[in-house]
């Protein structure tokens, strides 16, 4: 729980640094940050031990176990989805779904789903193709 709250605050600062308004609609920005924290940080804290594996997974981009792969692809998919969802915001179409942060929330959800599917595909490929280092 504390990790999700801390991640929410860090993500809120990052979202503001990426261009969200600091004062106007800050509550909506905080809600987006909490949604991002729940979809990125919470699965990682639930499935991964607090060891140096976090550095291997997120900084070196080399997850190896199934839980590492799922945590990595879910987080990456959700973050990329949120970033891609912001593309439509500067377009002045005056649609309801263009209000801040609706498009980012929808694309975060879709990115999370793509991350889950990518994690599943990565795991299945890993199961089907044996590790070349082990077979030699």
C-alpha cells in the first residue's frame, strides 16, 4: 500500500514534468498517477521480491522468470499507453474523450492489456523454445 502511494506521488511529479498542468485539474492528474501506480507498481510489488532483481528487470531490461516478464511487460505497456494517449490532447477537436486525462486513462488500460498479452506471448515462446545455453 505504501509503495503504491509513494509511486503515485512520483508519477504525479513525472506527469507534471511531461507537461500536465500543476494547478489546473491537478486532482485529475493525481487520479491518473494513482491509476498508473496501480497498473504498474502494484503488480511488480505483488509478484517480485525486493532484491536486486528490480535493477535487472527495469534498468537492464532483462527479465528471466515468468513473474518478472509479466511485471515488466505490464508496466512497460501501461506507461507507453499513457504516453501515447497524450498525443490526441493537443488536437483541438473538442470531443468529450479529449478532456484531461480521459485519453491517457483509456490508453493506459489498453497498454496494460497489450502488456499482459505480450507477457503471455513471451512466456509461451520461452516455454516452446528451450534455452540454447542449457541445451549446449
